[in-house]
C-alpha cells in the first residue's frame, strides 16, 4: 500500500490538490459568511479548517462544540502555513503533518475559553485518535449510569473550587500527627485558664 511518502500517493504533501482544496475552502467560507467572520474564525483556530467548507460534520456535543473530519486532507497542508513557511523554508514539504484531519469548532468564540477541557469524554478519544467511534456509533463505549456529566476544568478561573477555610490560617502552623494513646495536650491559653481557676479556689 502506498502511503504517499514517495511523492506519488494520494496523501502527498506536494500535491496541488491540497493547496487547491484549502484555497477553495477559503473562497467558499468568504462567500458563506464574509471576510470579517472568516478572519474571526481563523483567529480562533489559526487554521482554515472551516468546518462545513472543508470537512464533514461528525457530530455536536452537549456544549455545542462541532466536530469535523476530512479524510482527504490527512496531512493538513493549510494555505496560511503554506504562505508563511514555504517561502522561507524549502524543506517544509518534507515535514509531514499527520493527524490533522479531525478538528473542533468550539462553541465558545473567545479564544481563551475555547480549550480541550471542554471536550466531553465520549469525544476525547475520537479527537485524539484513540478510537474511531463517535459517541453516537453502535461500537462506541457507553458510560456507566453512575458517571456524572462532564464539566470543564475550572482551574485558574473564577469558578474554581476554593475550600471554605482557604486563606484563614497562618502558613507556618506546625504539623502534629495524631497519636491515639497519647493524652490530650492543652494549649497555653487553656493552661493559664486552668491555673487561674485553681488559684481562685
């Protein structure tokens, strides 16, 4: 089987077909949504994988993320990278870019909020090439009934988990391990209170 590494196969990076596909996708995207929206979409993904103009919609998850695949473009030669690197890097075509034929158009438009933490587990394996089944397929693994719904990772955001006692204690408190047979130690304040009560008697 020819894998395209010798310059003759269907997945050859030098093939004009990939360049023309991306140019056609760019032209179709500009016709469909306009120049400004095309620029915004490129800003979000840094590629011209514009979903329906270049790939096949495989599904939408519960967060509204749309998952696409284009098996004709498995090396992912993109027009903007072509302009950026080919002029300055003559060895660009020898650097294969495998695994670039599945992508996500995130529902969240702001770039800082569109990240892999919003991908549910059912789609995680598909987008990372761990399996070829989307969650709607019959061969896909179904989560057990006791599994909670996916939530994105809120670390570093305002919605992160903060313990109720966070920031109330000094950082230099000494650790004292629990020993079940040791008698209870009292603090200095409790000792003074006990001495004061015994002096009053």
